[in-house]
């Protein structure tokens, strides 16, 4: 599991000094100035000469023991400030920390802050992450110095944590945002769910990342930076990736803890297919990380999609379910039939494909009579079809060898001799390609 974290700057001392200076200045009475012209020192007074003002500036005289007036605190961007002023310039991080540490609640940012750093003007969300009774403030920001949006978590141990929650993209980044704060680990504190959307080709890809605050255990030494880490483990990274994803939060694993449910996967390119269905992924916390628990296709009334489900069950070794679904493809009149990418009807081909798969399963169980009974079905419904000729070749091979591998080899040889018969191979690249090689599934 990858762990992407940008360490926060240690700003506590500077912020405290800033607050003390500001407090001292606001508490001290401002002296009444005495302007030039009221009483000027003589030119012969050497000590006074050193203190002579320029000709165009007024002199400010202080009573004995009075504090000098404090400089006006004006927030400026670093680009607008001279280099010699950067030593005491207030940064956005320092400003937010001063605001956080000075008051119990997070109020709307001042106009000065927003004018100086417009990218601070976002929707901050109050989230209780550490159990101290005070809401931390969380937002995804796009600082002008950062190549990627950053997730800022303000208030953990009075500090600011910055994380690279959205990674650099080779194409256009459409958005990066905090979409939810939900307890996905069962520790009674929420995880932070961030979604990054990236345009890729004709699709909009979603990258969903999840972050959690790991509190120090009793007796552990304080850490310099609060531990906010990525907890989604996708094997090849820290993001769940899906086209046009929608995120929901449901409890589906029986442990009483909400899970992350992602729905989507439909591709936007026309060549992907006229008919596609959503993929559904369930991500659940296993005690260490949020991992993929299960995935399946959304239920559909299209006959060809039920065929895909039957094929998937067979590939997973669930032959009983596969046979049940193939029979449903053949018999159920309520299922809808569609056209392929070339505008060709697929209903007849879908039924016949299912019959060939049922034949192979029946021969696997040595049920020759059941497998042979489909010959009459072909004669009644599709007597001259390429699928009917493949079926005959399969039966002949079984009678000759009683070997399932030989049956599928005969099916492929017969199917390869047919011309333009496999309309199910033209459903778009997002769907399975079902041609001559897929008619009989056993080696």
C-alpha cells in the first residue's frame, strides 16, 4: 500500500510569536504624535541631528516610557513583498494556524486573507478526527505553488497537515474534491474520501482515495506531524479507479461498518459499444486497509448481458449457476434483444451460443442424450445456421472420442470454416468478444 504524505511545516512557534506581537500592540495605548513644526531641535545639537526627520516626513515624538507604534499588519502574497520583508511575512499556513489557535470555532476567513490568497476561499468542512471535542477543518486547495491539489487538515494537535491527495495527471484534470467524511474503519472517527476526475480519451476517469488519522497509542512519544495516511489499498496504487464513478456508503459485509460502494465503469467512446452496463465494486475495511471485497456487473434485462453472466460463472467454475443462466438465455421471453455495432440483430445468436455452451457442459457430465436433444431444437428454430453445424460437429467428436478437448477442437474447426457468422463479436470493445474461439470453453 502506497503512502502519499506531504509533511506540514512546523509553524507553532512562529504563530505564537505573531499572536503575542499582535496582542501586545493592540493592548498598548497609541501615543499622541507631535508633528514637525511644533518644536524642532536645533542644528547644533549633535544628538538631535542624528534624529532629524527628512524634509517631507513628520516627526513622531513619544512621551518617556511609551511603546513605539506597531506596524500595520497587512497580509501580502510573497510575490508582492520585497525580499527583505519575507523574514516576517505571514504565510497562508501561519495565518490559518493563528486563526485556529486563537479561537474555539473556525469562522469564515477574513477578506484580507482571501484577497491575499484567493485559493483559500473554498468550502471548509468541519470534521471531528481526534476525539478532542473540537472540529478539525478540512479542504482540498489548489495553492499557486503546488503542481497538484492538496488536502489540508487543520487543527490536529494544533497543526496543519498537507497531503498530495490528487496525483499529477498526464491529461486534463477536471476536478479534485473532498466528497465525504465517513467512518469506514469502525473506530468511530471518519475517514476522508477524495475524488479526482481526469479526462482520458473520451471518458472521465475517477480516482478515489481514502485518508485516515492514526492517533498515537498510549505511551508513545508525540510525533512532529500528525499521522494522516492513505488507507485504500488497490494493489497497484492507493486509488480505486473507475470511469464515471459514483460513490455511496452502505453496510453490506455484516460487520456493522459502512463500506465504500463504487458504481460506474461505462466508457464514453462510441467504439466501446452501444450497450454497456455498470460495474459495481464494494470496498471494505479488513482491519488494516480498505480493500476490494467484491465486484460484479449491474443486473440487466438484456439477453446478451445475461449470457455474459453465464460465461463469467463458467469461468469461475460455478457450472451449476452457468447452466441455469444459459437456460434462462434460451427460454426467457421477457429478456430484451439488441443490435450489435453493425446494426445486426443478436437475439438468435445469443440463444444459439447459450445452447452450444449447455451442450459442452452436458458432455462434461457425460449426459449425451441431453446434449443430443438440442439437435431437434436447432432443427425447429435455426436449421441452417452456422451454430447448428457446430453443434453437429461437437456430437460427432464426442461419439468418436468421448474427449471434451476433442469436442471443443472440432467446434473450433467447424466454426473457423464459417463466413461472417459471429455477430456477438461486434458488441464494442467494452464488451466480451464472442467469436469462433469462444463457442466451446474447454481445452
